[in-house]
């Protein structure tokens, strides 16, 4: 995802039209504090969906600028990105290329008749070929690459696989089958690593375990991987269930795009039934008020320079906080007094985040569309 110090030009492809913050709020229900469900795709303005799709189409085959997390074992490993990882070389880095493909699959699935769906399907057809997957497999298996894109990129790969597996479409089934070996390799790498974790990784960037575990959990649910669900359940109990008093007041750090505290709560609600989750949440985040305080308990993140590759992360934080808050609220029993407060905070973060999603700067344009799409389509709750 997130680039270092380069201001790139916009790539070719569908040129997304500018959409005002007010239009986004209206189209996406921000003023109501209620997220549209995937089954209600009509609630998402097709023009907004086209805008996000255009951001991914502009970068999935845009090779440069590029930041590769690449371990060289010899001179032979000095090659351009398109040769190292032939499917996922665009969008500045590997994980952004992966979730750019996910965005295209997600929106083409929800808007099959939209004009952008044709180009989205063409991009998936071009990227997800047996030859390119063989190249990705070879790279992943390379010497000294055991930690490659672990856990964030591998988790997004599984999310792409889940999207294709859940899509009732002949092309999607074929693409999913093509992706099967790479998804299995990613899952196996995570399976091998997770039991070795003595501690969770509580940061606001790529290495955070909570968000990646949530993506893996949702993949396992779609694909029916009971062994992975069992492993995640054991790891969640060992790493998270004893946690208390998460220091939400210390968030955010200056370049977060994920919330450590909210990410953990959004993960745990996937494991516990509502009544137990409500009790756990009271001990873990006791600062959540039971009546609206005007958002003082969790102000939106302030973004001073959206063109800065690290400071701009905070746009993504507002987006991810919104979906995490919505997920936490969805995990509570009906009538819980914290639900309206959570919805109110989610709406504020949703509005702030979506208003800042733009292709004006490649620093954010190569990844924020995926975060916006994850939020507005309710992906973590369907």
C-alpha cells in the first residue's frame, strides 16, 4: 500500500469523476450512520462505485513508480516488478495490486451491468491467468521470502480469493480456480506462522495482526476451511481475550491507517456471541459512552497533507475506523446502549474518510479506493 515520497501522474483507464463530500454522504448513507449492505448494492450510487473502480483500473497495470519488498539471493533476482510478480506488480506495491484486483471483483460482482464492470472483468482476465499465477507461486517460494507480505498482503490475497469464490459467475469460478494454488500457499504460510506468535502485533500499519486475522477469518468462512477457523479461534483466545483497558486515548499515531484497539474489537466480535462480546467489550473499551457525547470520545483523524505518503495514511484510518465501529456495533446484542454512539462515531469517520478519497495524488490513489470499497459495501459484515 502506501508509497514513499513520489508524486506520480494519474494512470490510464477509467477516469473517475469528482464527487463532492455531500454527494458521497448522501449516496453512502453517512448522515444516517448506517452502512449499505452488499445485498442492497442499489443503495450505493453507481457513479461512486465507478469512481472507486476507476482508481483501481488506473493502477493495476501501472508498473511504476513501484516499491518492492524484495530479498535478493543473487544478481539474477534483479528484475523489474512485472517479471518478479507477474500478476500483482501494479498499484505501487504487491498488496495494493492484490486488493486493487479485489476491489474490481467486488464492484463488478455488485454492479454487473455497470459500464466499468466490463473493464474490471478484462483486468481480472488479464491478471489472473495460470502462467501469471505460476510466476507468483515461484516468487512466493523463493529463498529468504518466508515473511513476504505477512500478514497483510497474504490476508488481502485470501480476501480476493473469497470474493471470487462467493461470486456466482462462470468467469469468477474460473478465476478462483486459477487462484486456488496461490491462496492455498498463502494460507499455509499463515498457518505455519500463527502458532509461533507469542504476542499479537498491535500497530496501526501493515503488520497489525487483528485486521489481517479478520480478513483470514472471513476467507475461511467463505471457503469452509474449518481447520483455519479453529486455529484462528485458538489464537484469538490466547492473544486477545484477556485484554483489558485498551488505551484508545493514545490513538492515533501519526501515520496509522488501522486502529489497534478498534481492529481488535472488530476481530473479537467475529468469535464471541453477542452477550459475551458485550461483556468483553465493556472491559476492553470502557470509554465507549452509552449516550452521545458529540463524538468527543473518538474524534476523526486530522489529515494535514493528503499528498504525503505517510501522513495521508490517516485518510485510511478514518475509513477503517468507520467499518470497525460498524462491525463492533453489529456484534452487540440488540438494545445495547453503546450502539447509537458507535453508529454516530462511524458516520463521522465515514464522512471524513470518503470526502478525502481522491485520485489527485498517487500516494493515496493507489490504495484508498480499496478501503472505501471495503467500507461502503460492508464487506466485513456480509
